[in-house]
């Protein structure tokens, strides 16, 4: 298990439980996020909080099951880098998979007071040039 495993585990569990505070706990207060959904970037935890409130609030009774694949991480002192393919699956109240999508994820993290915090997140998906639509399945 790598040193960043707790970040992945917390992200997965907090997204599934729609636990805003737990979700935000893995991000630094000065986090910068290049997200692929609706906004060019988020600067700081207050902006990222607003995004997460909207995301979790939009789910209604659905849950989000998050899977990280092809995870690679490098740790050097108090700085770390991780990348992965992320699959987000919407689950109905009965646990039935309703839909899913994938994107690419890169994290830069810093160890602060003994805890890893994400200082930069970048998500992306390749673009199909003829249609200019994101490719959301690998």
C-alpha cells in the first residue's frame, strides 16, 4: 500500500456517502483544481466546497461508486504525485448501476503536519476532434 492510499480510500468513501466534510478533508485549503466539468478551475477550498455541495446535492437518492484503476504514485519527501483512471458509477437506491463515465486524474499532494493533502487536482478526458465531444469511456 502506498502512502497516498488513504487519499484514494477517503475520496471513494466520502463520494459514496455524500460526506462533504470527509471529502474536503483530503484537500489543502489552497487547493487548485482543473476540473473537466463546467468551470475552468477552482481556486481554494471554498470554491471546491461549493462544487462538492452542488455535486452531492444533485444526486438525490443516487449514490456514486468510485473506482480507481491504473494507479501510479511517486512520493519524494513531503511531495507526491499520483495518476489514475477514475470510473464514476451512479447507483440507484436499490444498488443497480444506472450509468457510468471515466476520466483521467492527476493529483499533486503535500505532507503537512503528518497528513497528505491534495494541493492540485487535474481531471481530463480526450476529445473526439470531429465532434468536439469528450470521450468518457476508455
